C-alpha cells in the first residue's frame, strides 16, 4: 500500500466514500435489457445494476452532491500517466501523490460516466412511456438547433439560457475559428461564429453525422431558465424583444396601459410574461429562449450521447472535452455572456419571481415544462405542485 500524505488520503477517502454512498442509492437496472449501447461515444458503464426509475418517484440527479469543487480541478489537468516506480525502493511522497491523483481521477471519471448513463436511461424511459407513438422519422426541424464541429465529430444542440454562448465559443475554438474563448465577444459568438448547423447538410450528410458523431445536449432547471430569459430580454434594454414581444404582451394583458408602454413595449412584468406564455392564443409566437428544451432538441428522436446540466456545468463540460480529445488547455469558460453586471439567475432569484404568481399560475407554468422535468429528472420546484 502506498504511503500517502494525510490530505491525499482524505481526498481518496472522500471520493471513495461518495462513490459508495452514490452506489448505495443507485437503483437496479431493468432485467429486460433497457440499457442500449451508446454510439458513437461509449462511456465506461458501471457494472452495478439498477431498477428503472418511475417518473413520479425518481430521486433528484445526484451529481451535484457527488462531485466537489476539489474534484473538478482534476478534469482540467492533462491526461494522467501511470507513475514509474522502482520496486526496490519504497514509493516517495511525490510518487504517492501521483498515484493518488490517478486513483482520484479514475474514480471521478467513473462517477461522471455513471451519471451520464443514468441520464440517458431516464430519457429513454420517459420517451418510451409518453412519446412511444411519435414518428421516428427525423426531419430538418429536429436538427435545426444543432451545431456541427467536424474535426472532433461533435454535434451540439443549442438550448438558450443553458450555457449556449460559451459552448459556441468552445465550438469556435475547436473548429479553428478562434484561438481562445476569451477573445470571442458577444457579437461574434451570436452573429459571426462561422459555425455550421446540421440542417444545412443534405440528407446523407445529416444521417452520417447523427450515426457517427457525439451528440451533446446541455439543459437547465426549467423555471430557472425561464426566469433567466425573462430578466435578460425584458428587464434590460433590448431593441428586439421590447418592440416585438413587449408591445403585444402589454397591449393584451395590461389594463389601462400607458401610451408610453404601448409604444415602447418596455416594462413587461413577470406575471404579464407568464400570461403570454400560457395563453393558447398568444398575441405573438414562441421564442427559443423559453421554448421547452425537449421541443428544441428532440431527445426522443436523436438519442443524445451526452446530457449535461447547468447545475453541474463545469465538471460535465470538462469531462466531455476530455472525452472528445479537445486540446488540454481548453476548458469551459466561467465568464458571463451578456449583462455581465447582473447577478446570475439562481434558485433564490427564481423563487422570488415565482412568489409573484398565485398557485394556479405556478401550476400551469410547471405543466408547460412538465416533459422537461420528467426527461431531465428535475424535482418539483414547489411543494404545492402536483
């Protein structure tokens, strides 16, 4: 047994303990073979079996409690190599450090791989239960939000307000359009990114890439994503969303609206926005920033290989980058795109906005995103929801 430093042994014990705790909660896999091979990127699967989760009683995704900030740093390091040891001498503290780092990284990779397998399984189960009668034909609409990076064989489905701006920066670096994510400003990332979309290819090009590329989807807690979109588009100056969406929203849902508000579309309240969202006769159409993620990315048709979450964004993103062979110095950027001075939309901020609604409005908003909650295994955000 290696002689390790106290802190390293503590790290090792912490990770192994977290694995044991996690595996103790993991449900057994269905005996009928509900786990299909994932292609093209086969992540290492755990050999523990789990029971299929049920939509009404699944545990919340455990990843946020199992991967600590200390462990995340391991994903930013270069690929580990086996330390060379001389059997005639006891291992030094430096070789012990390297060995502990190797073990820590392997355990961390196992945790993240196991989480991915669980996320894919839940999507398959929900699709099988609620979308079994849909056509399996893939149309250009199903792939219209997907960006293509051919060199690393990556397909990324864009879900706005779920880290998509920084993901497009990463795609630009991977494609050789830029050298660093830091040098890509807001305008370039959204209007001059030189990235290809999957629907720009012919049928053969689409099919080939869907079969052989790694398909990636990043999502976010639906209510938090909704509040983030509202704050970004309606609480900050915006020359598009205020006149195009704000004016008809105020006109239809505000009693005794002022002429200034009707003219500019500025000052939409969160309740007015929710009334617009839930109205089957909306005065203006939907928008990708608050469209449900399952509608944007069609997970029941496309069978994503990797499902990341904003709640575990750093470890998920950097794990994926290492798996696809991205440059070792490329990691997911932490800076905020757009309105950098505004606080990031958090659970507490989201709760504040939804406290402005009554119970019926909260329930209907939850119903609107119900399939996202099921597919991506998010817990109900309020106790009074059913």
